[in-house]
């Protein structure tokens, strides 16, 4: 993790696991220090919702979007400076509570004995779009507090802090989002355990925003109610979504874009049957089809938020971005997963 003396903020240093490297600070400037932590966004390719019931899932980091937390000691109280709120923590609105929970959880785990903390949050990850904003913010805060307090949070500490914050943001979380925003590479997630996904050929993805805020917590609750009311309908869908995650992973390993795209489309159909798609998502998925996407699906909790599309190559990804914006996407992003 990068810890630096007051002043300008250099880019955080990356360690091979995607974490932030730490450098010691001079005791002489201890009270003027600012510590920085960062995390990126994510996109789920396979397994959203089904993962809540123990099915496997596959997700990729979205390095183009990130959250950066800067913390420094202050004489008393907690001051927050973010796009959603600027002021003393005890006056913060409900939407800022997950951020505060991440901060307090991290400070508790670090054995913080100082009096107050000033937290500044800068994020390019749009809120409530299924891109892991709340998880990335929590991981960024955890990493910044670790740097501030000179403690070595390992991946499990950071994850536990992010899970504390996710409970407030979305209710029960599978843990997939916090794991993906902390990973530099695509992951397979099963029962809380994470493994890197082998990738046989470069894969170009495009994300497109419906402009409608999703509500992950509500979507997860709706699926649970449906499962309780209609187990005979919903259980096979969840099982198939789990199978598709395993099949999708093999397609990534062999670099078979055609099969990967076809399976992403099948995932979208099952998520729609689960009831987590909506008109805005269906419009973008149709537009993706017209733009020649090899596969397209909603990503994350759904009911608004974003779709993820697989392109033939980089040039096609660029073309799809403009096609999707013309079709009504409010924002688009591109990301590539390199062969590894
Ligand atoms: C949200 O990004 C993913 C969900 O599967 C919820 C979760 O995994 O906790 C919908």
C-alpha cells in the first residue's frame, strides 16, 4: 500500500495479487500523513443470484473504473468527503452508512487508538449499476486504513471488512463482489473460495449502462421469495446457472469466443426467467444483438444497472460502444481480459 507524506497523491503501487504495496513513513511526519487505498470495479459473467445459493460464479475485474480512499488522522471525530456526502460522520445520510461501516470495521481490526479520522473518497464507479461500487469502496477504505495504521491486513481481513460493509449496503452478500474487486484477474468463486480463471485468448468486453439504478438487495430478496413460492421452477434455473458458470469457464480456458458468447446469452434468458431483468436491460440486450455481440447479458443484481457484451475483437468492441450509445445506453466502458 502506498503511504505518503501530506501533499500530492501518487498512483498506488500494485502487488502481484492486485493489492497495494506499502511503504513505511517517516516517524517525523507521522501526524501529517495521508494513506491511500484503491480497488477497481467488477463485472459478473456467470452465476449472479445463483451464487447466493452456493452455485459457482465467474467474474472479471473492471480496471477502467476505480475507487480511491485517502485517510489521515485528525484531532477528533470522523469527517467524510465523498460525492454523496461531505461533513461529520454523525450527520451522514443512510446511503453513506456502508462507507462508514467499512471505515469503523477497518479501524477496529487495526486496533486504532487515535482520536479522529478524515476520509476522502474519490470514485469513478457509478453507484447502483451492478459494477461493485459498494464493495470497491469498502476494499479501498480497508487498504487505506491498513496503510495508515501500519498493519498487515491480509486478503481475509480486507474481505471481512468489505463483508461488514456489504451487509449494510445489500443485506446478505455471497462475497463474490468483494472478492472480484480485490482481484487483478478473472476469478471463479465457489463457497467463498476463489481461484484464478485460465484464459486461452484475449477477450474483449463492453459494458453498457441502462441509466436505471439497480437495487441488488431488493433483487436478491425477490429471487428468494420466488424460490420459496415456486421451488420447482426456480431450483432448476439456479442449477443451470451454476452449470453454465463451469461451462463458461472452460470456454474462457480454450478461448472459444463463440461458445462463451452463446452461454452468456443463455444466462441472460435464465436471469430474465428469474425475474431480475427489466425493459431497460432487454432493450440494451436487443441492441447488443443488432450490434453483432457474440454474447450479451445483464450483469450483477439486475432490475436496472448494466449489461456486459462479448465483442469479436478490440475494433468490434469500439464499434459496439458507439452502437449501444446510439441505442440509448447512458454510458459504456470497454475492458479486455488477456490470455493467461
Ligand atoms: C451482485 O453483484 C451479485 C449477486 O449475486 C448478489 C451476491 O452475490 O451477493 C446478485
